[in-house]
């Protein structure tokens, strides 16, 4: 049987962690997160406990708050041509 290289293992772990962080910050329950990720609820709870310990959260609420605060703001995208200024006042002088 072939072993996975440590780099690939870490990448998968980081991707899994980011997915759990996203779902946790949305306020989903452990069993819902576990079901979405195809893992046992106990495994999911272990991952969440590790994440909470890493960010220094004492509760799920605090973890959700801290995780949301760490997320970059949504990118509104480029301005739409012809939309004018921030108030939508195109062509005003």
C-alpha cells in the first residue's frame, strides 16, 4: 500500500479545516457539518475542538464570531459601466 506524502496530507487537512470553519461560521450543528462532509459526528466534533483551541475560542458562539471576523470582506467586483457614482447618479454635473 502506498503512503500519502506529508504535503498532500497537510493540504487535504487544511482544505478540510477551511470547509469546517466555513460551515461552523454559518452556525451549523455538528451533525449537519458531519453529514455534509461524510464523516462521523464524533470526528467532526474533534476537528471543531481543535479549531476552537487553535483560535482560542471558549464557545461555539465565540468561535463563529472570531472566524467571521477573520474572513476577508466580500469582493463587490468591478463597477458596472454607466452606473455612475456610488449613488447611481450617472451624468450629474
